[in-house]
């Protein structure tokens, strides 16, 4: 073995195959207690690699170059049934030992410099009717992804963490994430993601900018959808704080529902009106702020 490269290799002298074969550990594994390893069904890789790894019955780590009873790293660690460990390996081949070591170095360099732990395809922000900033991002693939730390700053401050969203470990499926930043004052905000691996390594996404605009006038919006069955959403804006009352009336002026009756700060709001218990017809809604 070659400890400096995290490389376990085997060479069988003979005219049929004079090459060197090895496995290099790239990430996620520093050692372990091996109790049993079952051979796979593929025969495209030399079977000797399997027998080399399968020889670790006593969990003895040897520093002697090329020793059969060897494994990369230190330990031991105990893995309970059902637990998950994300690791990355490369299978390397060389015509001689120097060639094998050079190939192992190239595999480690490419992994550390070209393979992104998370492929982020989009990162966007929007402002809701309530004035909250809604962040959404999408990944195409993930490797060893612990999660995302959401960071925010203003024009006069540095980035600070405001939340954490758990990742999906290792996956080749598209994943959609979201985070809502609430109770913001009017102003310009900047956001970025700090993607963190299980081993503690991290990288930052690009920064995105969003404006939270102060409400400057009263506005009672048209409900949507309209017509509706059985529910619709009513939204409004208020530039002042106060007790807000939103009521619904039928065509005869009879009150049929009180949707809001409480103190609210200035801002953007919305509420759902469910008319499931009312007969079909035309209804009106009225907003009062005192």
C-alpha cells in the first residue's frame, strides 16, 4: 500500500497481465472495521482487487509497501446496521508502480478540483405579498452534501447565517429547496448559500439581490380566483399599523363572515375565504383599519 496517496494496490507478476491495479480513497473514509465483503458480479475489474480488500480480517493496518493485509487510514469505527457512510473511490491501473502512483495522483487532483460536491442549477428570490423573501434553489446532483447554510447581508453589513436547510447526502436526482426570510424591514438584501459537506468542507453559491419595498398606500386587491368554488384568496396592503377588520357581505348587506379582526402592523397581507357553507351568489368584502 501507499499511505501517502491513500492507495491500496496489487501486482501479480506474470506474462498474462503485468499491470498494477489499485483502489484510491478520495473522500469520506479514514478507516473501518471490516467484518465481511461480498464479491460483485462484474468481471471487468480484476478479481484480485476484491481478494486484496477481502484480506482485511483482523483490521490490521500495515505500513509495509504492498502488504496484502492493509487498508487506508486509521480507526477502527463501528457502523451500526442501517447507518450510511458516503465515500468516494477511484479504481486505477498502471503499467508499473510509478505509472499507478501517477494515475492515483491524477484521480485525486480531478476529484478535488473538478468534481463539484453539489451541482446548483438555480438560486432565486422573490418577495411575497406579506413582504417576506422566499428563496428557492435547485440541485441536479449532490455528493456528500450535509446541507445549506443560508446567509444574508445588507448594503452596510457582512453576511450572517440566518438558517440551515438539510441536504440529501449523495443523489443524482433533482432536488428542490426553499427558505423564507420573514419580518424584514424595507430595503435591499443580499443572499448566498454556504453548501457544507459531511466532512466539513464548504463552498459558496453566487449572491442574489432582492428589494423589499415599503408599502406606501392602502390597497385592497381583487380576490383570486374569481369566480371561485369553494374558496378564494383576498389580499391587501396597509402603510400603517392598526386594528384591521375584513368582513364579507351578501347582496342584501348581511354579514356572512369575519375573516380578520385583529391588530396588524403595516405591511402586505392575504387571507383565504372559504364559502363552502354558503349558497352560490355574489358576495362583497370590506376592509376597515382604525
